[in-house]
C-alpha cells in the first residue's frame, strides 16, 4: 500500500496515477482509467478527471493508494 499525501483539497485521478509512478504518461493514465483498470473506493470508475480526496483509496493492478 502506498500512502500518498496531497497538499490541496484533491488531485485528479490521472495525475495521481502519474505522481505515484504507476504509469509513465498522462495518456497511459487516461487509457487505463477508460478501460476500467482502476478502482475508486472499491468500485471501478471510468472518470479521468475524478477528484480524489483525503481518505479515498485507489486500486490499480496490485497496488492500493490511500490518500492522506
């Protein structure tokens, strides 16, 4: 599990995937989200610009990110 600290109120989903080094590019992040490879708080979510906030969890492949 990765604990990811955000400084503002939220971080967009595709930026989070890039910042956590789970994807190489923003384009790759958009693809994995639109193909349903990412779970947001336990459910598949297709929104690329989803505002992920403190306390949320994001799962991608075998990695879980918890925002703090």
